[in-house]
C-alpha cells in the first residue's frame, strides 16, 4: 500500500510539481515499502497519518542523499590505483525523521503486545 500521494508530498516538502523527479510515484511506492519493512507491516487505519508523514520524510531523505545509496549501500572501501570500490552490505536505511515518527507512535516496537 502506498501511504502518501504526490500531492501530500508536495505539501509536506513545500515544493511544486516541477521540483519533483519524473518517477516520484515509483519513489513513493518504494518509500512505503520501506515503512512497511520497519513497522513489520503493522500500519492500520489508526496509523495512516503517521505512515503518510513517515513516507514523505523517507522520500525527502532520498531526494537529499539519492535513493541509490539504499540499493547499493554506502562505500566501504575505495582505491585509486587499478580502481576498486567495495560497498557495504545494503539494508534499507530509514530516514531520521521517519524513524522519530515511527518510534514515537510505537510502530517500531518489537516486544509482545497484549490485547
């Protein structure tokens, strides 16, 4: 499920549509997948607004650092002679603002829930 629309992202960022990349719908979908990953798919209707904000925060983060860093990982080592570059193992990286939102809401809690 995609938690934020292009229009919601524009409001969150205070930008115009011309400022967004042409594949923003794909980026929103990937950001929503990242939110699902970190919340273990526990988003319900009660949490939808938090998921929307966290998704927008994730996209904002990727627009700043480039989404590809989450795909290939950060550079682990780099050489110049006979060029060599090694990447750290890649795991999804949660944007700091998205992490704050999800932690405060309890959506990243991994303990036992008693209902």
